[in-house]
């Protein structure tokens, strides 16, 4: 990491150990409607930005609610956990402190909502260590489009080749990898993504400890 001026972190499954919360929220949301939960739904939703996921659920199950109402209910289900319960991934705090001491700029690019992203980082004490957060909804596309990564780099005043992207999701990592960012894949422990990361990153790590 010595040659990099900036780092773009994913949040869910990368900085925050939160992916299990989303699986449970999908289960609760569907259960309230008498719909049997299918884990493949959570896998599909993981690659989407927040409002697209709400629209997907609405269309998949022909729900009478609007996408906005679906998003609001899911946010209500997970809000308390994000604001009070979800912890950082192992060594995330130490890595943030390490980068900060070395003068490396840091931001986050997330498919989550701004409210939940800021909530989980604030209660874990690292929100102020990041220059900013950009959400996929704000970028106008999912992480299958590089726009969010380019937005982050531009706001930090760096170019892709001097910027590291740290992701747990293969589809997001592939986007960064193919668009000139040095890409690091981290093991989130969910959905077997770590094996898939080997073909779309420059480096895979089991833990942030390897970067400290």
C-alpha cells in the first residue's frame, strides 16, 4: 500500500460486519407477508443499490407497496442494528488509524442508504476518519458501473492508478479492477464470495491485519 494516495472502502461486509443483518431483514420482510424466504434472493439483492433492491422485491413478489414503501420498511427493520449493534470487521479500526497516520485519503462507496451507512460508521467511531461517503443511489447506478468509483477518486483529487478499492463483493471488485483501480478483495464470510474474488482483484486478504 506504500504507493497509494487514497483508499475507497466498501462498507457492508468490508468495513462493517453487517451482511447477516440484511439476510435477516429479507427474511423478516418476506415473513410479514407470508412469503417463504429464499437465500438466493439475498444473493441477488447484494449486487444492487438500495432502491433497485426495493424495486426488485416489489416486482419479484408483485407487492402492492411502492418501492419507496418497501425501502422504508426494510430500513426500519435494520436501523436499530446499524445504529447500535453492528460492529466493524476485525482490524478495521486499526487499519483506518494506520492509513490516517500515513496521510492516505479515505472515503467509502456503498450500495446502502446514506442514513444506514453513516449510522453504522458513526456508532463505531470511524465516520469522521473518512473524507466522505458516496452511495450508489447518489451515483445513479449500481457498482456494476464504475461511476461511483470515479466520483470518489475525483472528489479526493486522485486518479485510479494511485487509488486502492477494498471490496468484498466480486461484481463490485471486478468493476474497479477493470477500470484501473488497484483492487483488494477481503473475506466477508458470506455467500462464498471470497473464492470468486480471485479472478477480479490484484490481491485477496483474509483480514485487514494483512494490510497493517
